[in-house]
């Protein structure tokens, strides 16, 4: 006679890493291989902060069922995450979790280089506490590469690594591949800057979708629709994310923004007010440093723009 209670014994739980997320399903890399899972409904209800409870990179516990699919039953605490605010809305979306470094890809042309966007991305990376690496792609489109010297110098002086690449000439690809080795890296940047093309250059058999930038608008078409974690031959994973049109700065108090500008940090303790936002306050060491040319005026201008966004978002 069968003991009916046996059928109800708790299911065995397996730990794995989410490598792909579709609307309600996700694919989890486990010691038993990649398993397709449904996300337990309660996790959607419990999620207050983000539009979806599971992101690529998440470490999760899953339970296999007699009839597939398996079930994601628990999301383990995240070490880091990269998130954005959905365009036009207030819901936040996690792009990837538990990542070591963010490869911030910008094109030097087509679409046009946007250092304001770069500063926003850097703030998000500093806030998320992962290492940012700046990749300036499509250098083959420049007649004179010396045009990039000021921007390279500015960000290198701040301590960031800046890599110049071209998927056409192959410049910088070996350097980028070495930087990716044994790390979990997220590639982020506007649509059409060449994220997928860079991954294909690093490892041709990744065969990711890549399409032409719209000639009419100069904007890339939204080619990559689902983020996924891709194992690479040299070791590690990369995350190719859908293009980011609006890179939201989220979950931040106005006074925190200055902490994410690395060059402000030495001055912060010298401002009179601990919660100084370095725009209207008196006795502000950051503003004094800008006036003394110790802090780059362009970066300070980026700062004030981001501060305005953060203030509006926290209203
Ligand atoms: N000239 C030139 N074109 C490039 C380079 N890298 C990529 N492209 C082109 O730029 C276009 C967009 O490249 P993708 O790799 O699809 O861009 P993406 O960042 O993945 O875009 P989304 O998936 O939409 O976010 C394609 O037509 C590529 O061939 C480069 O180094 N030089
Ligand atoms: Mg792509
Ligand atoms: Zn100040």
C-alpha cells in the first residue's frame, strides 16, 4: 500500500542562476543543466519594488515537479543589481542582478556620443556598487581619433577604464575580451551602439541578433528583446540587454547623488551640511572646487542635471 503522505514530501530544491527571463518563464543554469522554470505566483505578489520579481543573474532555488515546468520558489539576496525606470512610467525594472561589472557601451558616432548619458550610467553603476568600464565603440567612423582624447582623459583621470573599440577594424576587441574573463559583465547602452556586435566580435559563435541602425532617425531598432546571461569561452558570463533609451537614476536621495561622482568624494566632508546637495547651500566645498577648476565644470553640470531628475522622481 502506498503512503499518500509520501507524495506530499517537500520537493527537492536545487540552486541555480537565472540565465534568461521571458514574460512568465525563466531559464536556470543548475548543476543538472539548464532548466526551464515558472516563477511561483506569490513572488510576483511579494515584489513591491520592481515590475518583475526575477532578473537574469539572480541566484534562485527551484523545485522540479512531476510535470514540468519546474518552479522558482525563492530568490536569494542580490549582491548587486542594475535597474532602470521604465520609459514614461514609475515602475522599475531590474536589468541584471549579481553582476561584477558594467560595460557601458557608447558609440562615438551613429548614434552620436552622449557624455550626459555616460555620466548617468556611471552614477547608476556607482550606486549599484559594481565596477564600470567605459567602451567607446565604432571608432572606425571617426576621421580623427584624436577627437576622443579629451573625453578619454577626463574619465581616465577619474579612475575609470576607457576602451576604444571597433567591430569593423577589430580595434580594442582583445582588450575587451580580457576584461570580461571570469567576470559576470552586463553590457549596457543605447540601442544601436553595437553591444551585440561587440559580443559577436569577442566570440563569433555567440551569433546574437544584430541589425542596421535606422538610416532615417540614426536610432537603432530594438533588436535585442530579452536580456540573457551568456556563458563565454574565456570564462564568465555576459549579459546583453535590450537598448536603454531612458536610463533612470533610481532609489536615490538628492544628497546621495554627489557621493556617486568620484571626484566629489574628497570634498564631501568639508561641506557645512552633511546632506549638502552642492547647488544652493552656503559653505559648499564641492562648489568651491568647481570654481577653483579642481572639479571639471562639465561633470558638475551633469551632476546638477541628474540632481534635478532625482528631485523630480522623489516628489
Ligand atoms: N561602423 C561600425 N558599425 C558598427 C560597429 N559595431 C556595431 N556596428 C553596427 O551598429 C548597428 C547596431 O549594432 P548592434 O550590435 O545591433 O547594437 P546593439 O547595441 O546590440 O543594439 P540593441 O540590441 O538594439 O540594443 C549594426 O548595424 C552594427 O553592424 C562598429 O564598431 N563600427
Ligand atoms: Mg543588441
Ligand atoms: Zn556641498
